[in-house]
């Protein structure tokens, strides 16, 4: 049996936790299984490296930033291999180039293209535990690239798919997927299982349990995931194609504070303008979520949309630079906003779900700025200051408490 285990930064934050993870992996190894371990950087290492970079250059080249950030995972895998060897178990650490993990050349947001498995299989056949850097790859220029925050999850799923692993376990500082962030909603309930589609919405809408691209990849290649805690032995949450449980109307509530709203004011009310705006953003790798277009007035209209807060400056610079070609009279932005969403496969064909959510927000005196829907989710944009109160209110309205 081949098992891929991924541990996040909090799971390897210090010596004690490194040895805790080492012992858990060795337990699997001693059952006779082959073990591949994927690690994130220790604790807040990545945040610290970003801070150092910004002290040197407020707008660092993305290639150089990837070179810097990739060092964090190299530290954690080397220390983990040392810990396992000190416990008498042979282990080897491999970085993305040594594997090798081939990616696109979009620094900071690279996507995995393929993985060479020969080196890993060679080490596994030598009865070693293989410890691989998460979050990173190498492009066609042999430059280091990173997969975006949370990218170690994607590394683990990709390895599980490439190696045809029997299990893929994602260890975090929570013991599964909850109906809401238990740090904000204390009575949130752990879900024993959740579908890929629901988990993808959770991940895309602010839940920090799994990286959204890892869920997309797991669904595409049929990799069943288990989300577990590295600090307890509690049963986790299984993420798979179909769940045995009766589909709940709403499975959970997610919030995302990494959001900014941009309004493109007074563009010409003619065909093709929206295409120009969003094609411009797409060509520059800027993702857009909620979009609202106002009713035309005096041959002009307004288009508002949301982007990640981290993309705000680039987006504003791009739109202002192209203000004339997109026929905008003005471009404005708002940072102090957040998204709150309800997710549930059971919402399909059930009228009144949106009304119930809006009633709950109204009762909590929370104003809605924008709305977006899909078959299994409803998202609203609200003031950032209201987000925690809104989460608790909506969670209670749908009886999601433990």
C-alpha cells in the first residue's frame, strides 16, 4: 500500500511537532506501507520571507520572490528527514527539481503539468520514507516556481495521482471539514464526508482547509482525500465524488476577507465593452468573482466586480492604464469588504434558500452589497466588519450547529 501524507506549516512549526509528524509517518511505514510525505514551510516562515522581501523591494520581481519562498519548504523537508533518521528510519528529502515537478512559468501561481516519478519510486523501493517539498515546482527554464498559497495540498494530490497512491491524507490544525470555521463559530459541526463539488466551493470561497486547485485535481483524477488533524487521533472528513449521507440543504458557511470590490464607472453601453474589460484581466492572470452590471443610462453603464485583495493594485493599475480603451469615466475600489457564502448540494431545486439567508442577514443588520449564485452556493458581499457576526447568524438560521 502506498500512502501520501501532507502536513501543513502549523504541523511542523517547531521541534516537538516535527518529531510528532515523524513518529506518525513511521507508524505507517512500520505497517509495511510505502510512505510519501509532503510538507509546507514551518509555521509562519512564508509570511516572514514575504515581509523580508518587501523590506528590500516593495514590488519584488515574481521570479525572485519564488526563489525566496521555495526555501521555506526545503528547510522543513530536510529537518524532517533528519528527525526520521535520528529515530532509526531511513528517509530522504527531495525538492521540486530533484523529483522533478514540472510546472508552467506563471511565477507565484504556477500550475503543475507533470511529475517524474522515477526518483521517488527508486527511493521507495529502497524502503525509505520520501519527503517532498510542497508548494513548488520547476518550469521549462529550470527556474523554481510556486503554486500559490496553500499549494502544498495540490502537490500532495498530484503526487497521489501520479503514483496511483492507495490513500491521500491531508493533515491540518483542525480535525476535518466543519460547517463553518470553528474559530469563528464555536458550535460548528464536523462533516464526516463531503462531495468534491461542495469542497471545491468551500475552498474557493474562503475555507482554509484545502487549496481549491487540489480539490479540482482530486475530482479530475478520482483521488479520495481524508482531512485529519496532525495533533489528535480524531476521525477526519472524507472528500469524495458521491457521499452516502442524505444531502443537507446547506452543508456549511464560508467567509473570505481577501476580497476587494472594483467599479468601472460610466463605460459606453455598447456591445463588446465587458469583453474588453474582462479579457484584459484574464490576459494578466487576474481572477474575477462576483460581477454586477448596472442598467444603462444616457448610453453609459457601470460594471462592478470582485478580485482578491492581493490583486487589487495590479488590477487598478491595469484598468487606469487602459481607461480610455475601455471607455471608463472613472475606476474606483473598496477594500473593507468580505464575502460570505452558503454551500450545499441539497440547495438544487429547493426554493427559498436565498430568502432565508437574506432574512438572517437582515435580522443581524448586515447590508448586502453584491450577490452571486450557482447551483450549490449563494455568495454575498458585505462589510468586512460584519463578517463574523454574519457567519454566526447564517449558521444558526440553517440549523448547522453541532
